[in-house]
C-alpha cells in the first residue's frame, strides 16, 4: 500500500472523499499526513477526526518557499511518503518538492484543463457562459495547472445553471473521480 500525504488549504471536501474511499477499501493508500498552510482551515478538523497527523504552517513565518518546503520534505521523508496528493492546496509547488517527488505529485482541478486554470475555475467557467466544464486530475509541474493530464470528466452547464448548482455538480464528480483515479495510479493500473 502506497504511503501518501494530502496537501489542502480549505474545507477539505476532496480530502474527506479520499479518507472515505480509504475507509471503504476503494482506495488502497495509507494517509500519513495532512499538510495545511492555513491554521484555521476546516480540513484540519477532518484530519483530527480521521486520526491523521497534521503539519500546519504559515508561509509568512518562513523566509521563502524553499525554507518551508525543506521542512515539509523532511517530514515526508521521515514518514516514507511516496506520493503527494493535492486536494485544494492553494500554493504552487516549488522546486524543492518537485525534484524530490518528480512524477509523484497529483492535483485535481475543477475545470477541463487547459480551460480555466488557476483560482476560481468554476466561477471562471460560469462567468464565461461555457456550455461544458468538468474536472481534471493531472500531474503537477512548475506551472499553474499545466502538468500532464491523467483523467478528465465533463460536466454540462445548462442555461438554467446557477453558480451553486454548478459547484455542487463539479464537487460530486471530483469526489468520485479523484479516489478512483488515485486507486488506479497507486496500484499501477493506469
């Protein structure tokens, strides 16, 4: 079973979907650590409830990205983490972690990349009156949502769609797709 660390910055709904999939036996992974850059993020409560250790930091307490990524890397190495799984982590991954985990950092993004990269992808699609959006699971590189695509699933946007209904549709797909893709990836079936 592969040892993984989840990186999250917010409420952690994708983190919870991964926890649930592990508990149901749908995802064969051992969650070693939650890494969170927001000390008040709700994902921390999810980790505590799931008895998952946490490393919580504030980037402004470090002189630069390399400094906090070195601390994170030491923790990941101490736990023999094999993959980093981003689940709403709102920071670009720097060279320290990219080099150490080349080809082993996975992200989920709420659009059909390359369309609508970056923050508020659902809002971008809604404002653009796109007819289709979706969810992308991809490897992480040095760019913002530019890494090689692993899987995508479309979501149609109806003319009656509200921002709230679109968010709910996207999240439902994310919570199904991400654990399923991770299972295939972590068991070499992708």
